[in-house]
């Protein structure tokens, strides 16, 4: 089993930091990198092979993932909304991929259970409607997890201080998925 982890947005936030918390300056690209790299270490410890790539170019990410021989693809992001009240965790998968939906549910469950975030559920990213490039253009079961809302004070606190817990939850979601195979 090999997992390809894609922390969202550009390394070191250059040129694209993703969403930024207006009060603290916490950047999505940094949270995604920290959580993705830590999740990789937990997975390696569990005997799972891992590749990690954070890159500003989405086509490069998908081409690299597709050529990597990875069995699963996980893109890590933080959500943001104009309303500072919006909060919680949601995970996207590609419609029609049973394995992708199973992986999404396993990761979503682990994050909600361990971080006690609001459960916004697993959602289908439908091409042409709310499709997501990295889900449309990867060839293996793929998910995009929105850990929590960087624009919400409660969630931003979790994203600042509990990065390791998010990472462990993602790794446990993968091993839960593995056990379902
Ligand atoms: Zn993002």
C-alpha cells in the first residue's frame, strides 16, 4: 500500500498561501504541510509507503501522483468562509468511486472523533459543478480533506495547536480503510 499525500497550496506559501486567518496570520499552506508531513511519518511507522508533494501546479501534482504507483491520494486543505461562524470538517471524494468514498468516510470519522470538530460530512465533488482538479485528474481513489475552518477562531486554534492530532487522525483513517479491504 502506497499513499500519495498532497498538502494544499504552495510550499512556504509562495506564491499561494491558500486561506489565511486574518487575526493570527495562520496560513493554510503551512498547516497543510505540517499535517501532511506528520501524517506521512505516522503512516511510514504503520508500514505504509508514502510520497508527499506540495506544489503550486495542480497538473504537476496529478501527473506525479499518477506516475508514483500510489494506491491512494490524499489532498490536505483548510476551509475558509466569509462568515467567521462557519466551522467544521468535510471531506470530498470523486463521485462513483466506492473506494474513494470509503477512504473519505474513514478519514472524516477519525478527524471528527479525535478533534471533536463539527461533522459537515463526506461530500461528492461533481465535475462541472463543484469538481476539484486533483480529484478529477488522479487515477487512484482520491480524497480532499478540509481539516477545519482557518477563518473560524475555534477551528483556527485547533489548526494551530493540534496539527499532530489531525495528522494521526488521517493516518488512522488510512489504516481503518486498509482493514476494510
Ligand atoms: Zn485549500
